[in-house]
C-alpha cells in the first residue's frame, strides 16, 4: 500500500512538471526556422557551389577542317552548347542539364544516335545526360533533371552510339567542352593583431 501511494505521488509530480513546462513561454521572441537554417552558424554560401554556366562544345579532334570560312576554317562543323544548373535549397540538391547540338551527322544517314555525358576527370566517372537523335542539319537536344549536385564534373562529352545500344561503355567522342570551375564562397581570414614591437629587457 505504501508503494502504491508513493507511485501515485510520483506520477502526480511528473504530471505537474510536464504541465508547467508545456505552459512555459519565454519572454524572448525567437523566429521559427526549419531545415539547415535552424543552425545559428549556418551560412548557405559555405556549402556546395551553385552552378549556372554554359559550356561550349567543339569537335573532340583538334582540326575543325579547313575551308573558305572566316579565319580559314570551314563555317560548318559540329558544335553545341550545354547549360548546366546545380544548386541546393535548404540542403536539397537540384540540377538541370540542357544540351543542344548542330551540324552533327543526321541520325537517319549515320544510322546512329548520340549520347551526352558529364565526366569527372579525377575518377573517370560518367553521368549520362541521355540519348538523342539528330535531324536535318544535325540538330538535336537532350535534357536532364536530377536531384543531385554536379560539382565534381569537369567535362561535357557527346558520343556517337548504335541505334540499338546494348553496351554501357561510351562510343567515340564527337564533341567535348570543359565545365568552368564553380566558385565557392571562401571569405578571407580576418587579420589578427600581431606583436610588432620587440620585447624590452627589464
């Protein structure tokens, strides 16, 4: 009986403490925050880099072909652009790649399709943007929306592949372009006070 009374008293005291804590309200007004911004020292600039850039794709071979065009080069040679966007919003990554090409061999003539890649030079890892076909004028495009960061990638490549491609390895590269290095926010260190005068002997 004595133990039952002690248990009831303890439950009553705990209930009163919980009610008191629940009804307590601080006199300070704190804004309610969610995600990583709830950390007081969080700086969104010191994180994965935000990428919003355009990559210009040119033939993988150095020689574009001599011709009568401006500068002695043929005015018609394969080329393209790749628009790359990558950012994080409250720690959630989003990325988009948009590749557009022209003057590649038309798919109906070459009996082939093409594939765009993001390439990491350090590891050799490749991320396929997707396959596409080209029409008249060698025009084609492909887009990719993905929930990841694209910081590690250094190159954009466009390769030629068989129509019925069962090999996961990339084919010969036709177009290539370097991705500009992303800019991270690296604030300069604060200048600290240094002792500039010598010590005197007493």
